């Protein structure tokens, strides 16, 4: 059974997840830990739970979701995995920081471990995550879905009663609508959605109340 711990990180309030199971192997989803106290909290959790970090995966390459990548590389030797379509984003974090929020990003850029495709599987412990490509917010946005546990990490594709923005460079309203339709068709209604920002929700709730899924 999965154990999922959420950490709300950085100035953008990103949901960063530490996901483990009975084997004590764990992976990180969207590590946005930027401030020292956020990094200390994650380090302490890993130590207290006696976890073995084995992977870092990103739902997309936007700055707010990758601000902790350098920390995880330095601390645990983890190299981020991200969809191939977001290579241009995650390989240019300082440029993103300047253009999007006027930040002077000075940390060492962590190396990339792999560029993912929809046919890949993320395996750790006794579990695996499927990759559902959901472009719209960025070209390489993905949802990581654990079929066995009925849990999906949706990043900035679906939020509670909302969806990710499509007005950033590389965003597409048309692609977002297609991605939402795909998720409605693929994910069972009792799937828990662990979002990139805000509170968790379920597929059933969003299909009933999210105006973007009803259009």
C-alpha cells in the first residue's frame, strides 16, 4: 500500500509528494522545495521513515515544480525524469526564472536522468506508475497513475474545480481540452487526484462539478 506525504513548497505553494510503500523505497513527485526549512522537513521525513529514495519524477518542467531538483540531486543523487516534450523547459531553469518571475536563479542545475514517453513505466518498490501524456499547460505535461491504488498525480492539468493555465509559452487550450477528455475516459471515477496546487480531489467530483470537464 502506498504512503503519500505532501509538502507544500516555495513561493508558489506547489504540492510536492514523497511516495513510498512497504519496501521503504520512495520516489519524489514534483519536488519544489526551495527554502531551507522545506528541504529540512523533507530530509527529516525521509530519515524518520527510514526511506530509500530511488527516483524523482516531474509532472512538467515549469520552474515552481522543479525548484527542489538540485537539492535532491545533492542529497540523494537523484536525477529528474520528465517528459521529453518539456526538455526545453527543464534544461533552461534560470531563463524560466528570469522571464516568468524575475528571479535570479543561481543554484547548480541538476542533471536530467531521463526524458520520458507515454510508453514508459515508473517502477519503485512493489508499485508502478503509468504515464499519461496530457499536453495543454505545457507540451510535456503528464499525469502519473497508479492503477492498483487508484491514485493519480495530476500536476497542473487538473485542480480541484479548475485546470492549469494555457497562456504560458507552449500552452494550448485545444490540447488541454483533449487531455481532459482523455483523463475522463481513462481514469475510474473513484480515482484520487493529487494535484500540483491546492487540495486533493477525485475524478468523480471533478466530472460532476469542474466546469472545464463538463464543457
